C-alpha cells in the first residue's frame, strides 16, 4: 500500500471529545466517552493506509508482514520490486529511494518495468560501499556508523512525457489533432525543464527548452517540430532525470545493513589441540597442541586466503562418560574426550581448558590472528558434561527423568552419554543472563563471531533475546547457525539474528539438485537466510567426497566458493581425508574424539591448498562474488556439466566496469565430459552476437565466447572453468 502522495490529501484524524481523562479517579471505571474514543481509535488503527495518486502494492523483499527486515552486508546490492500502476491509459514510472540510518537519501534509482501486464517494476540499490575493515581496526568506527536500519521507499509517478510521446507519435502518423498534440508536448517539455525534482543541469534544461520552442514553432514542418522532442539526448534524459508527476511514495521498508563478512566470508576450522601436536618418543603417547602452537593453523588459514578462523569449544572437558575414539562409550586413559562434552571441576563455558593454555594465552592467540587480518570465531555449544558446575549450581536448568536423575542428550536411537542438554522451561531468563555474560567474556577476549551448535534444539525466543542483547552493545558480532533442520526453523533462526547458517549443500550433488539449491541460496530468501557452503565438517563426510578423490574435493571447493557468498573448509580437506566411519557419513578416526597428527607438507603436493588460495583470491577480486542475489543458472547439454553466472553491473563496482563470472564445472570426478554452454550476453549488458574475450582464472587461458559455447573438462586436467569477461582496459 502507498502512503498519501507528496501533495495529496492528508489522512483523516480520529475525532475526539474534549474530555481530558479516560478514567474516573475515584471509581477507576472508564467513562462512556472514553470507551467510545478507544473503540474509535482501534477502528482507525485497523484502517489500511491511503492510496496515493499512483498505486503501489507488494513491495519486496518482504516476509512475515515486515516484522523482520531484510538483511544485507554493507556494500551488497539490494534488488527491490513492486507493483506500480494507475488508472486508465496513463503511463507510470517508479523510483527506488534508499535512506541511511540517519534518514539521509543516499541513492535514488529509476526502476525498470519487468512485466507490463502485471505492472511489475524492479530496481537495484547498494547500501554503502564494500569494505574489508575488521572490527578491531581503527577505521571500523566509520563502518559502525553505517550499520543498522536503512529504509527503502518506492516512489510511483505518472510519466506524462512517455504518455505524450506515445500518443503524439500515433497522431502525427495519422494526421489527427497534431497542433494540440505538439502544443501539449511543448508545455510538458517546458514543465520538465523547470522541475526541481528532475535535478537537471543547465545544459539539459537548455536542451529541453530548445525542443519546446521547436515544438511550438508553427513556421516549421510538422515532422521537424516533432523530431525535436524525440531525440536520443532527450531519451537519455528521460531515463536519467525524468519528469515525475504526482509522486506517490510507498511506506518505508526497513533494510538491516550489517558489517563486513556478515554475508561475504571465508571460514576455516581447525582444532587447536591438534596444531603442533606430536608423538612423544619416550612414552609413544600424543602430546597435544596449545594456543601457542596453534598459531600454525592461523598461518595456514592466512596462506590459503581465509578470513575467519573457527575453533571448536575450548573449555574444560568432562570426565564422566567421556567418549573414546570413534565415539566409543568407554574412553581410554589417554583419550582427550570430545570438546563438546563441556565442563569439569575446572570450570564451564567461561573457562579455558588448561591443556590449551590460560585465558591470557587465548587473548594472545586472538591478537596474533588479528595481526594476520583473521577473525576468531568460537563454537558455543549450549550443553554440559555431567561434571559441569551448572549441574550442581543450577540443577533446575536440566531435564530430569521420572526417577529424579538428569537425562542425558539423545536423538533416538542416538545417545550422547557425555552430555546433559539444557531444559529451558524452568528458568529461561536466568539461562539467558548467564549465556549473555559468557558471550561478553569471550568478546572481551577477542572473539568476533560465534558458531552456535544445534541452535534449532533450543527455543527460537531464547536466541532472539540473547542475540538482541549482544548486538545492542556489539553490532559487529556474527552468529553462524549449525542448524541442519526444517526450512521453517532455519528461516526463524535467521529472523532472530543468526547472520549465516550451515545448510544442505553437502548433499546436493547432481546437476539438477545443485541448480535448484544455487537458485534458492541466491534468491530472495537470502535477504534473510545466508546459506554458508561447507563441503565437509567434523560431522559430515559425504559419499561423493569418499568416492571422487582429489578431483571431487576440487569440484566441491569450486562449487562452495563460487556458489555462495559465504563458504567454509574444515582442515584436513587439503589432505583428502575421506575415509568414512562404516555406516556413517562422517570421518573415521574423527578429530572430535582424538588428536590428529597431520603431515601438512603433503598438502602442496596434492594441490588443494593452492586451489583454495586461488578461489579465495578470485572471490576477493570480483564484486560479483561478494554477495547473494546475482546468480543465474546457464543451460548445458551434458548431465554432468553445470554452469552458472554471477554478474554485477558497472553501477555497483569501484572500477565502474561490469563484473561477470561464468563458472562451468564437471561433476564427474573420474570421466571427461563435453557440453555446450548456452546463455544470452544481452542479459548481462553485452551486445549480442559479438565475441567476448574471456579469461580463465584457474588456468590462465584465454577464450572468446558468444553465448553458444563449447567446453571439455577432464578431472585429471581441469575440473572447472572460472571465466571472467575481460574489460577493454
């Protein structure tokens, strides 16, 4: 619905009597007049807003009655659309207006009619400029001032020049009432030249007034008079600075603009206790790594081009029911236990595991990461070992069985004997206060993101309260949801503040599955749910990666890094760790239950490390990779070849050159495949039929493409092309 137009009638105000009190101070009863006024006010509140002179409906992006704003990263493009129409034959236009949190107009862009029959208009905006400034760096204060609720307003308006040009063209052709038509055109051009809203410069005003004079000059030939108003220059002015009559704004729509890496992020996960671990030659037992030795993982993440390092829980691990290797129910004397069995006599979620170091050691670790330009994300699993201090201090925070004992976690037939889940039904406010306190503690130590374990098994309202409280003081803090669950729950978690989310990408492997999932991930849903593509995690090793070796790992890395603005790698991916635990889609000898000794010198020989570095370089170098909403699936002939494009127009790049990337992937890790790739260059602003010079970012080779092109990809040579359209520069 639209609000009243700029110069139109004001909304009627509810009539009230002169009574100043709604309640009798002696009796406490509401007076009859006050009750009538209350009913009248309630009726007024249910009235829809007034339509403007131009009608606007169905403004997008929008979900849940606009209770939750769409979300974008600073500098990310926003595609807005609406139905814009007016009565009769009149022609309309639409303009998208973007205002920053201070209410200042920062962008005003004319929209394009996508479907005249449905009155559908669309346009793109950009909320600020992309930035790589990190939260601890000096320049972040200027970034922080730009974060928060921006607003988008759609302005519908009558396009009197377009209607006149349409009608006058016909009248000149059939010689019908030409004099009045040309005089009307002169009047419109004069009004256009003097209209402040059009924002014309002196040269443009002179052009329009000269055309108006020519239209009105009866000494000239009719065709000459009419041609003066239908020049290429006036058409350009109509596109850039139109005459907008009867401007009617929609109601403002909120857009939440978040800090760098809220959409565009590259994550790298490792276990600190495995970094720098070694086999003691005397005892033949593994000596685990510490925060001091774990800087090797930071250096590796930096070398491979990642920007967020994610650590599993670093808290003390319980002894009771501690799990052994491969999730064995009984731990051996040297088994370190799962870091997800949180809490011991040494402390709980607010304590560093002494085997890793001290809190000061962790602060130093974060400081080292920051000096490398890396953020630290910490896993926050809201569960406890039976030895956690909360078990004694807050027994009501746990669910009890009928016999009075605390119930361990289970998802029948799975049982997690080393974990007690939290019961939120007894004291959710108390649990919220404690969780907020703990998160604040780790933020103070240098953490700028949290990966939340299984948030879908806790109340959504709990997370809404916690994240709101944290973001009120720390809007820079990111939250990654590990929520493999139903679509509704995943969407609800994104509504309440989870910046990004793990998703079902690992199990989308066929051309059809990937095409559908890439479209979903990069569609309007991504204004709320930012899917992060991870080929593997400590809990996930798919059959595809088990069966397709090095080529399969390369394929999944290309698809993850190019298919989503957010992606991540669990370390060991570089070493092709792809042996499954029998009967499970997870690794055997899982690092969750043991310390890994890895030969990282072997990674360069395999080549995946170099590929990861190249992929992250491509992502940083191309604006089209740095957000959602700009991906198109391209046609291919072979069922094992998938192709898609990412495109950002010149209006939204720092170089003012359009940025187009075409990704073509052979999904078969064992056999060569060839296919045609079919696309329309005009869809991306290129002239049809002309050969476009293309550069393969992976191999360095050069090609010329025209929209019907041929590829041949063999897993022992090239699993993919990542092609960029070369500019004239």
